[in-house]
C-alpha cells in the first residue's frame, strides 16, 4: 500500500480519547497522518493478530480489527476520521479492564498484539510538536502463552505444544512425531516422541491451550481435518521448525553452548523444542519466561489413554464437560493451585513403571500413617501462594508487588515445611527430595523480600506504596517531603481563607488543573477584584464555582509532584532490583514450587485415602488385575447418604495355564450396575498407576500400558457422524491397537444397530480381543447369547450382576457374581421408569408370545445360524486357523480407522460384512 503524505500533520493528544481521533485520521483528501502511518506499519507486521493500539488510557482497534472485536466483545463500534476517503471503524477497551477483554478474545480463538506507547507523550513533543509517540508491539497474547492470573485457570496447566513430524521411511513404519510442550506460566518444558497411532492420545493428555505446527504439517491432507477439529492450531513458517538450526536456537535461549547437558534428544525432539522456544521469543518479545531446560519423557513411560477413553471415563471432566462429577473432582484434596495442577497432570498421565509408582505410594503411605504431620503439613501448604506463576509473571515483566510477596510467603512456608518434615520417622525418598528442594533457597533471600515489602500491597507497582518504610533512606526522604508538602497545602488553604475572609475557600486537585483554589460563585467576584487579584489568577469559571491558582500554589505543586515522582521512581527501581534477585534465584524457586506441589498432592491423596477408606494397591510387572471389594470412586461419593455402594471383585489375571489375561463378559439387565462395574475397575487401574491409593479392599495391578474405553451408541452429532458409526470407528481403533498389556472396557458395543448385526459384531470383536489383541478386557452386554462364547474361548469368563424378582418387580442387588443373566428384565425396568400400565401389560403379552415361538427354535440354534458363530464353531480351538476367518481378521487389521472418513469407514464395514457373508456361503 502506498501512503500519500501531504498537508499539515495533526497533533497527537493521547490522554484524551476523542482528541486522539483527529490525530489518527487523515482528512477526506486521502492524506495519511504520521500516526496512521505508524499504525498501518505495525499492523502490517502483525497481520494475523488483532492489534491493541495504545492511546492514553485505551487500547484502540481500527478497521477490520475493530469490526471483529466489537462483535466478539459486544462493544460499540464507532467511526472516526477517514482513511483514503473512507470512514475508519474503531472501537476501544480501557487499559485497566483490558485483561477481561483479552480473556474473551483469546477464548474465542483470536490472537492479540499489544502495542504500547514506548515513551511519554511529552518526550515526543520535545522532538517537535508534530511527532508521534513511539509505539511498538511488546507482546503477542496467544492462548498458549498466557501468564496472567486473570487469563488462566489456577488449577490447570496451560500448555503450548509444538509438533514436528518425520515422514515414514517405509510404507509400514508410519510417521514419527516429536512433541515439545511448555507452560510459560510455570516454566515446565518437556519433549517426547510418539507414532501416529498415539498422537491423538498425547494431545488429549496435554489438552494444550495452543498447538504450533509447520505449514506443511498443517496442510497435510491426511491430518488437516484433525487439526481443524482441535482448538487453536497455529501453522508457522518452516524456519520455526528448521531442524538444522534447532539445537543452536535452544542453546541460545538457555545460554549454553550445547544442549547435551540437558539429556539426549533426537533430532526431531530438538526441532519441536526449538519451535516452542522460537514461538515463545516471538510472542514475548524480549522477555524471557523462566523455562526449565527441556526434559525428555521416554515414550511408553506413561499410560496411553486416547481422547474418547478420557471422555468416557470422565477423568478430568464429565461427558457434559464439567469438572464437577469427574474423577478429578472427587479425588482432588489439594489445598494449593500448584498441587491441583500437578494432580491433574498425574491423573492425565499415569505412570507405567512399577518402581516409580511405588515411590509415590510410599510417600502417600508415610503421610497416611502420620495424621498429625499430615494435618500440619496441609495447614502450612494452604498458606503457600502460587510460587511458579508469580515467578513467571515477574520474569516476563508482568509481575506486581503481590507477586514478590507470593515468593516471600511461598519460600517461608517452604522452609517451615522442610523443618517440619525433618521430624518424620523414616521419610520416603519422594518426601526427602521435596524437603531438600525446600531447604535449598537461601533464607536471606526471603528475609530481604520481607524487609523490603510493606504490610499492605497494591495490585500494581505503578500505585506505589509497597516498599516498607525504613527500607530505603532516599525513599523515606522523598515520601517525607511529599507528605510534608501536603501539610503545607493545608496551611496555605487556611492562610488564604484568613486573608480573603472567604471561609469556604478550598484548595483542591484534579488531573486537568492540578492544584487550584476554589470558591463558590458568590465569592468569585471578590477574588477577581483588588486587592486579591494581585495574588489569585483566574483559571476557570463553572456554574457554581470559580477556580484560581497562585504562584505560591504552583511552586508548591511542582515540589509535591517531584517528591511524589521521586518516591515512585525509587520504589519502581527497588521493584526492578527485587525482581532481578527473584529471577536470578528462579531455578531454586521453581524447584521449591514443585516440591510444594508434590507434597500437596501426596498429602491430599493420603487425606482422601483416610476419609474414603482407600488402600495401597500393589502394582507389578505381571499381567494380573485383581480387585477385591472394588468401588466406583465417583458413584460411591455420589451415593453418600443414599444407599450403600456394593463393593465387587474383579479378576482379569491370566488363568493358571495361560500367559494372557482374561476377558469378562458382564451381563445383566439395564440399571443393574454393569457400566459402573466396568468403569470402576478401569479407574482403579488409573488411580493405582498415577500413584494414588484406590477404592478397594485389595488391589493388585499388573501395569497397564494402554487403556481403552468405549460405550455403545454414543452420540457425536457435532461431528456429523451417526452414533453407530462412532461406535464402530472407536471399536476399530481398539481392535487395531490393543496389546497384551492393554486394558479394554467395552460397554454394550453393538447396541447401535439391529439386533443380529450388533450381536455379530460384538461376537467377532470378542473373538478378536481374545485371539489377536490378547488383552485384559471387560465387556458388558445385553446380548445374553454372547455368554455361550465362554465354552469356546478359554480365557473368557462370564459374570452377571444379580437382580431379584420380588412380587413382579425387579430389585437390583448390584452384586457381580459368576454366571450369565438369563433374561433382560426390560419390562420390569420399563415399569420402574413409569411407562403406562397398559403398555407394560401389552408388552408382557407380546413377550410371552415371542418366547413361546422361540422355544420351537431354541436360542442355541439361533446362534448356530449366525455366520460368525458357525465359523467359530467349525474351528473352536483357534478360529484363526480357519483361512476364511483369517482373511476376515486380516481385513479388519488392515483398516486404519484414524485415517478414514466416516464414509470410508462405513464402506469398509459393508465390505467386511460382505466378506463374512461370502465365507459363510
Ligand atoms: P447398567 O450399566 O447395568 O445399566 P449402571 O452401571 O448404569 O447400570 O448403574 C445404574 C445405577 O445403579 C447407577 O447409577 C448407580 O446409582 C447404581 N449402582 C450401580 N452399581 C452400584 C453398586 N455397586 N452399588 C450401589 N449402587 C450401584
Ligand atoms: Mg450401562
């Protein structure tokens, strides 16, 4: 764009919103003012952000930005001035409330460039009346790079995730991905690798606030639909993901010559890590968040849980999207925000190494045994502020006096806690490590902060008054002068009242006039005439008052202002120095913050275990899974006050002569408790592996590497897939991915289609799980026919949830026992649900007739007629020896549901059915 420049250059009047428009806008002739020129230049450098252009007390938005923001924020869109002959749309937000508006814009997926005035307007004036205040963008606000408390959820991490891909070397090997993720509000920074099958699960685990990928990866035809389904995915130019410069960029950020000291990283991991760093630098512009050097998570070190399973098991939030009612909400007994974040982290990424898990259990056990130490610890923790986030804000120049106080209080609480922990008998390793991290920061450091900070602290440093009296002699002097001058003003007012005889004379202050003498209109005349007009200089006449100044008052004002300015300048300097001290000690503070979080989580889990009678699970390298007297952690707490929760056993361990775990088929009527039973066992495994105690009498868990959970016929209308389609796509993912260490929960799979279809699919799925995946699994179903499979598949076990019939009513006992349900009790349940009596009666008659007919064609034969069953029946020992069956399984195995469109998946399903039918014929 060429900018015409001619004609007079208007003045800039930044303090006053309306005045500013004149400065911004050119005139009708299409001339562009210097300020407009500045705006356009800055905007051009930040094309994909909304530009918050600072003008005095407002951030103003112009042109298309203004239109977008006014719609998004519901603020008034005005038109002021003209640019190239057209009105300039504009809207603005007051600086003081800008966080709130930022929050809303970021939540809606926008990015904001914050452009500040980099000098006092007075400075600009000195360069000549027409000069524009220097401005530039000081920060890009994006969803993944937030530091403000007001923009963040205190109890959740907010990750920026960079994903780099290495293309497959051969067709079978598939692409490899490196993931680097950091939370600039806490400094955590980690990298890991995964294959394409685990990518979705990793993203679901991290729930990043923002994802960055290269343009090429973003545009990849296979992945593009996936990126679109995620919030805040940002494509970036290739240089950000340049592998050749990655190591250098990383080393430069951490001011080291090589990253080798941080550990061994693959080239791909370095690329992703460097992309994160470069993005942080681009958004923070000259500010350095206190990031830890990247640490590597070994692939496979955490339990892989895909997005659907997380949603299904309601780990961090319920299916309705709420935290309340989720597993996290019922186990969260932490008393600090950092503890709450760590707990969420641990829940989202349970471990797979029994030894590391055992260390966490040891720590919980120690605090469980010592009730007094636990109570004391938790009380002290509750007083510890969020060290990590205060540190991050200070380091990026967005901190305030209260952040310094948070560091002071956090370190003090930490030191107290360390001292208290020293009294523990035989503290386990995890607690000892935490205690030593808490002893690490130099006590003189917290003492310095304590000496410097006043009792009451303002929210912003610009408000001043946060440095304690007596800490800085020069500051005390400036303050004394300022306060003394104020007393002189009072004396002056008394003297003027005396000499003029106007008793109501007042000396007041406002931002426009500064100090002035004010009298009512009635006395104004007196001061305007001799002899007073020799002293009093008229400034302003209002409806009721007349205002004056005097030479003496003006002098005094200058003195007051300079003393106050000097006091504030000294305070700000002190603030910078204290902040520098804090930043320099950043690494130690961060370790202390982590230690506090670990202790909080550990004590919280111990408290939970005490209150709800959880036990320490045994986690082993075997393939066992034994739960005795297990309970559902959420349902149990929800039932409090209602009936008792019926505890149930589960054993998926390999039978004595087998190497792989069992599959339980759980039958029983609706409402019997099947779903609850399935989930509770999955949740117990998750809890055990995250390092928590578990709701059971006893639990022995052979480490699970992947957890899958699916429910039949879940709705996913938002993504435009039929419920059955979703069910099948998800089931396909399990059948393709589950291995012997996996735990699979399938709840009423096959429910979403016609009975025979559904039954056949469920049947084939069980066979596949048993023969190919060979995983531990729980399969709830209302197809009683499936229980017949136990006769053929040796590791299959039938369990049913007991019900009692009593006077024609069904009574749910919620008790899981060996055996199979013989019937559905559907009509009894329908009756309980309040279906009209006439409908119930009619249904009974219909049922009786169908059952009578059924006797002539026994259920057994019905099953034998099923194509898949016949196939299985022909080859009972190993269905895979049957070549037709093997073809079918191979066809299923060849499917990659993650890469299919719903339509392709449906077609594949038809093809499978056709194949199955053919081998029957
Ligand atoms: P199903 O899947 O068999 O239809 P659910 O698992 O959904 O049954 O359970 C239905 C309801 O029964 C649950 O909401 C819960 O209130 C209750 N329930 C389930 N299991 C138990 C149990 N073990 N003890 C007490 N109440 C239970
Ligand atoms: Mg159910």
